C-alpha cells in the first residue's frame, strides 16, 4: 500500500513538472501580453533623398531645371513627401525656381532642410525630398503551433491585421507620430455659420415679389 502511494505521488509530481515545462514553452521568444493593447505597433521610418544642382548668380540654369524636373518625375512625388532646399548662400532666385518646379507636382517647399551627408559647396543647391513609410515589424506572428495558453494572454499576432492595413492605407505616415493638425475652425463653428446664412437669407417672396401659385388639379 505504501509503495502504491509513493508511486502515485511520483506520478503526480511528474505530471506537474510536465505542465510547468509546457507553460514555459508555449510562447518561446514571444513577449507575454496580458493586456488588450497590441505589441505590434506601426513603425515610421524617414528617408532623405538628395539632388545637387549647379547654381549661379542668376539662379538655376534651364538645363539644371530640366534635370530637377526629371528627378521629381522619377521620385513620383506624393502626398506626405516633404521638399526642402539646402543652399549655403540662400539664393532667392534658386529657391523661387525650385518652388515653381515643385508647384507643377502640387508640392510646396518647406523652410528648414534636414541634415544630410556630405558638404554643400557654394554654387551648389541641394534639393532634399524626405519620405516616410510605416510598417508593422514582426507580422504576421503566428506564435507557437500549440493553442495552449497557460497565462490567459493575448495572442501573439493580435493587432497585425488592423495595424498592418492601417499603416498601408494612411496617406501621410508622419501623422502616426504627432497627428494631423486641422484648421482652427471646429465642426460646430462651420455648421453654425451655414445655419446663420440660411436663416439670414431674404425670403424668396420678399421685395414685393409674389410667389407662383400652382394648382393641385390634374390637367391644369
């Protein structure tokens, strides 16, 4: 009887040790997430593309302007791209020329240029196009092949689909960092203005005009 008891106790300890081992092996290398917040968040990366142009006292020569226009065309400028100028002499003529070419692609030129590798010599204008992309690292994340979840934690791949699609569809990835600052007018202010305009409009029958009378009888 004593041997049978010890044998059952040893079996129970072996099963408990196996369960503990399985609990530790359910998610190797995957952070334990007990919240409803996804660990797979969009990551925004910015890349600066540079293009150097020769500039003289009269600004940028027509041949250089054609080169810049061709580069903009090859870059396939899009919403969210940021164009800036790194000019050691701050030539107004050169900036005006770059702004005119950028306007053909419905783009504006910002005031400040980011720091880029290499030195910009006098007589050279560097045009910088900053482009940001958003992606979700580590997705898809199928975790382990077992469905065992000893910690009642959120699935390792939770958020991959939603955040991945969101990163792919957003027009300007920079908005994921600091948001998009809208106009100073709120929706309430805009709707109130429309209502006041409607109420303040002169009635159609005012000013001595008579409204047209329509008969409800058929054939008249």
